[in-house]
C-alpha cells in the first residue's frame, strides 16, 4: 500500500514537471480548459472521493496559491494536518479491552451440553461436580446460562417425559395410523386407511372403502398383523386419534400382540404428525 502511494505521488509530480518547458500562453489556455472542466464536474458530482496520493499532491500544491483560492480547494493543508493528528492519536491509543470475565472455553461449553443431553436428570450442581472431577472449574450460574443458550432446560424438564422425546426414543417400536380421502371422477369420496412405521417411515396401505366403520377398521388391523407376521412383536405402541371408527375391537386386536394403543389428545393433530404429514 505504501509503495503504491509513493508511485502515485511520483506520477503526479512528473506530470507537473512536464508543464514547465511549455509557454505561458499554452499554460494559460490549458488552465482555462481545466477550470471549466472542473466547474462542469462540480455541477454533476457533489463530493469527489480522493485517494491519499490525491490529497497529498493537492495539499502540497495549494500552499503556493493565494489564501482566497486556497480556501476553496477540495483538500487544504489543514485537512492533511488534521488527518495526520488523527493517525498519531490512533497509534498511541490503547486498544479497548473487554471488561468482565473471560468467555468460557468452547470445548467446556460443548462438554456441558453433552453431559446435559446424555444425563437429562442431572442438575446444575451435579454437572458442576462432574466437571470438577474432570479438572474444569465452572460455576452453577455459568452452567445454567450455557444450557439456557443451548435450549436445554432444568433437570426435571430435560428428562424424557415430553411427547417429542417419547417419539424420538420409541420411534423404532411405534406405529401411527390414520386415513385420508380420495375423490373419484364421479365425485365419489373414498377413505384410505393406512399405518406408518414411525422409525422407518414405511407406509402400509391397508384398504379403501366408501363407508369406513368400526368392523371394517378392526379387520384392517388384523390384516396388518398378518402381514407383519413375526415382526409384530418389535412394535410396542400404536398412535391413533379419537375418531369413532376406532372401537374397542380395534384396540383389542393390537393388545393381543402386546401393542399398547395411545389415544391422542382432543384436537391435537400435531401429536400424530408422522401420519398427518
């Protein structure tokens, strides 16, 4: 950057020296042309952007002008001196230092979050004690702040007692059922009953009917268990909504194979998000 600045200044000086051998009449004519060009440019450009080389050359040359003309130049010597004073002040000003405690090591932050996720029933003080055994001195308030920033609540709420945590834990052994409608060309509405395996997202399309009643849905449940054969024992839960077509006979079909039927809360389609989607 410094070499480029000196190169630009050198080019400006050489360009000025080339004007010295020329006659006064030629110089005066060129000055009139240049002054008119500057007047035209000032009408179009509000404030030109000058480089450091331009500022230095203009400041040096402006010293030979009368005071009246020097006051209207883009760069006055006082401007260059003011910038020089700012440069000196910035050089001797101490850098701003952050006030307060230093930030926690990112490796310790990741360790705290890992301990909280793998041990959801550990409180702040328990995690603090484990960190002390590992050679890390962290206060309980810092652990609380780190967990809050990572969207990890206190120990009771961090335990796997929420519906989302339940689905994540038992996804491989959970089924979800629902039905959707299809309108034919003759505007006849058909109901398609299906069961999805939450862990693999595999969908079993069990049947299509225009009149889905309790007996028909219970029979589709029997057909599903027959299709699963030996794999039916790998599933423990079935999620369904509170539709009237799901009768006690439907629940008994799955209960016979050790599958517990979970009824969704009223008006809560998100609880059965895998099937609803």
